[in-house]
């Protein structure tokens, strides 16, 4: 095989990392002499914790989306013209009022 045909090594998948961690944890628990029932209980507690964290993350995401939507509405329909510029002075965002005052479609004003 020629050097240019070689594929770069890929990072281990999340599953392989989890399986390796599980193997290490199982061996560590066996070394400490924990019975299988305790391990099962521990896993169930972790699963509940993860489900609670997932629910909290979903709720936070919904709140962020609602906040973003309120901002967009306020920005777009403000009675003043707003322009958001990049550090180079290019128009990154423009609200409907500013585009109307300039008589140009918003998409043509960007950059």
C-alpha cells in the first residue's frame, strides 16, 4: 500500500470508550467485592440521574429558543433601524426597518 492510500487513524467511537470504561468499572467493582445487585442499583440510579439531566437540558433549550424568538421579533420589528456590523465593518444583520429606510432587500445588504 502506498503512503497516500493510508487513512488517518480515527478517534475511538463513543461506544468503544463507554465499553472500555464499563470493563474497567466492572473489574474495579469485582476487585472491591461488590455484589451484582449493588452494581445494578448503582446503574439504575445513574440512569435516573441522566434522564433528569436530559429533561433539564430539554427545558433549558426550549427556554433559550423562546428567548431567541423574542429577541428576533424585537430586533426585526423595532421602530428604529438596526444594523449589526462585523469587526471589518460589514453588515452582519439588519432589521426590517433599516432595510425599508434604505429601500434595499435585506439579503442584498448583508456583507
